[in-house]
């Protein structure tokens, strides 16, 4: 795979043809969860009111077209971290949404991180993303001394 193709796959703009990471036995079932409230658009989901009061909210947005980018911008402007799932979008519109998100995080001094293929996490400037497991021993799972 060429470097341009790898970069495009990393950004989620083209399909990643590397089959090493897929599990054939994975079955996606109905989503369950308590304490989640739907907001105006069923593709935008934010945490419950209790989480909103303590400032611990995160939004998930699954846009269908570029017109839905406004919901991403409004949530991010309010200081809410946003997970943007572009898996159902046309690649051309998905690229436009990624460009919009890049401008959004640049203007508001946030950050963007690729979570999975065509799934991105937008975090405001005052949010820290922890990438390492907290409290994990440096030598591995078991102490083999």
C-alpha cells in the first residue's frame, strides 16, 4: 500500500483493505444504555442531564450529509467533546466534514484524533485525552519477578 493510500486510509477517506484487524464473528446487536437522552436530531446523542450539570458530557454525531456539520460545530463550540462517525457518509462529503472539523479545531484551539476508520474525536482545548491505561504496570500484566 502506497504512502498516499495509507494516509487516506488513516484519515478514513478510503476503505482500508487490510483484513488483519477484522473479526468475522463480531455481531452488532442493539445498543443498550441508560441515562442517554436524544437531542432534536436522532443522529446526535448527548449524555444525561446529570452529566451535563457536572460538565462531563460527550456527544456522538453520525452525519448523513455535509448539512449535518452544523450540529458538530454547535456542540464543539459549547465545549462538548464530539465523536464524529463518518462511516455512513459518501467519501466526498466525509472529506468535507473532516475539513470542516479541522477548521473548527484550529479556530477554537482544540484537537482532533482518529479513533477508528472514519471515526474522529474532537476535543476542546481544556480536555485531555488519556491514551495509556492509568495504573498499568510498566513491565506487563503479570509481575514475573
